[in-house]
């Protein structure tokens, strides 16, 4: 969350690469450094442990601000440890 500048309870989209499911939810912090990504409640039916997912936040910007905006991208390895940021 810190590397991606995602706030607790911020809305996110989760795109499950492994099975094609998509959902919108919010972030509940896990212990720092745990690498945990967990789907709770009804969302838990949309993924399995080991699935590859993309977690995305976005915002709506006026055109001028959009030209100045640079997204934060955080890539992780198989253990959900940061491998690169950009």
C-alpha cells in the first residue's frame, strides 16, 4: 500500500488475471510487510489462493492535469515482494 500510495479504505479495482473476474472493492490494511492480498466476503468467491491479480486505483482529471499526471506502478514477485516501482 505504501509503495503504491494506496490509502486505507480507498476504493480499488481488482482484476483477476488467472480467471478473468473483475470487482470493485476497498482496501483493508494487512500487517506491513506481510505481502498479503485477501478477498473478503462475497469477493472471496472471485479468486483462489495463488491467483495473479492486478490492483488498480484511478482518478478523474481535467485534461490539463491529466497531461501532468504520472501513475505509480508497483510490480511484485511470486511472494508479493516489491520487485520494481515506476
